[in-house]
C-alpha cells in the first residue's frame, strides 16, 4: 500500500480495528477513513454502497463484527448470524463494485470444526460439525471467507482472508456478560482483589486449551498480509502456543495479585476442548508474533487500571 493510499478500516472503534488504526498511523499511513456505527449502519446495503461510492477507498480492512464470549454467542444467536452476515456481504460486495484494490477480511478460529485435528490447518475448514455455542458466528465468518474466495475466482478481486486466534489487548470488552475469557478473568480477579473476596469462580472445568495473540501483534500481521500476501486461501493468524484455562486463570491471578482460591463451575460450558492454530503458513510467509502472553497480560491490566474500565 502506498503511504497516501485511501484506506477504510471497518470497525475502527473495536479492539481489532483500533489496533489496525494505531499501526497504520505508526507506519506513516495518513489517508484513513472510518465511520461509527451511528454514522454508518454496515448492515444496511444501500448505506454501505453509498459510502463506498462517495469515499472510494483503495484498501479495506474488514474488522467490523458483532463479537462476544460463550454466553453472548449463546444468548444472541440470531443477531450474531444476521449482523455478521450482513456486515460481511455488504462490505465485500461494495468493495467489488467500487473496484477496491485489495481487501482483508478478518474471521475467527471458531470457523473450524469442534473436533478437528490439532493444530488447526487451513484445509480443515468445513470438514466436520461446528462448536454449537458459536455456530451462528462461525457460519457468518465462513460465508465471508467464501465470498472473498469466489470474488477472487470469478472477478479477479484481490480479496484475502485471515483467521485470528483468541485476541486480547487495549479496547477489549470487560463486561462479564459479553466478554471473552481473558478480559473476564482479569475483571473477576481484580474485583475479587479489591473486595477481599475469598475465591473466584471459573466457568467450566478449566481443562480446555486456548491460544492467545496480542491485538498489536495482530495489527502488525494484518499490515504485513496487506502488503505481502495475495493468496485466495485464507491464512491462520496466531502464536502457535496454547495454555489451559486453569493455567491462564492462575497466571491472571498472579498478575492481578489476588490471594484467594479458584473454584470451577463444572455446570457451565467449556466450549471447544482445544483450539490451537497451525501457523506454519504464516511463518512461511515471513511473519511471527512478538508479545509473550505474560508480558501482554501485564500491560493490558495496567492499561485497564488507568482507563478505569475495571471500576
């Protein structure tokens, strides 16, 4: 991408979109365009097409999505399917009709079958049943991947897709009803610490294995792919390292400085037992993560304390 190219970041106020904006500015890209959800409803096809006709972006980072943890995915299944389908369909098609030079669509590791072999290779897509708790979200993301592939094939559009692992970082969601596991743990342990609680309850058995990537690493990877990757097949984005939920909880407990006990609510769902990305394709392309998990959680906790989101 040229430094003066017009770049549209969809979802710029979210954790991923805001990290991409920070990285672009850091690297000298200055002709950036974005709209809040109140200014532009990405679920509305007419509004999205009008926006693209007026702004004519040359490059698009599609980071907009309705997201959440297990509880949110389970409670708002219709919204997760509808909103994410419409966002993807509208932006990808408008990018085609307005002749965008290149688009990067961001999905999620939840696209893979629940019991797929580990680590997860890109070719395992659609090889088995999805995890039921996040099936609507996964289906919407798979549709986005297939749109990019088919527009790549039929029209020659340079629309690529990347599937990030579990993300964390600045601008994360710390609402216990809708957040992902890592910010939820940070909030739980922080609240337990300041309220001198004797214990913290963890959902599930603590046995599932998860991989995490700092969102600043993701943003760097996205810029790398936009400048260096032109393959139709989507690519995994991750660290290639995993940790159990129990050990993650113990790590957060240590960083926050909580001295109580852990209890596990085994009546709550565990979700997918293991979800480790095979990042060999990404490594072959020439990119690897930099921020280690413990260092990342420490910085995230300090940022959250300063911003007051844990109060």
